[in-house]
């Protein structure tokens, strides 16, 4: 999972966040969509703090396609406002 969110010139905060991600994700599609939405928002913050714009392939709709998360735009927008729960039984560090 981590490799999908690795970026060039990340902020220190983003590096800590990436290191807390599990290498493998075990959970529901909704939980994965929530996690992806959360990470995309943090990625945007990292790019902005570095004075960079986010590339098109790092934006939420494209990132959702990586996992075939074919969600409606309304559902996707709602998920971007949900924080994932780290450390639950559904997300495991391997």
C-alpha cells in the first residue's frame, strides 16, 4: 500500500504518515476508499507545502481507479471527508 503514496520531496509529516501505513491492506472497499481519500488529501498538503501542484495521476479519481473503486462522484466526495481508522482489526501491518 505504501508504494502507491510515495512521492518525491515529501514533507516530514507526510514521511511519518507514509511510514505508518500498512504494507498490505485488509479491509472492505469502503475502508480502502476512505484510506485512499485521506491519503490523497495529505498528499495534496505535502505538495502545496513544497510549492508544487499535485500531478493529475495523484488526484483522487485516478488514485481510486488503481483499486477499481468505481464509486459515484457523490460517494467519492463524501469519503474524502472521512478519516480512516488506523490500528483496527481491518488494517494490519505486515
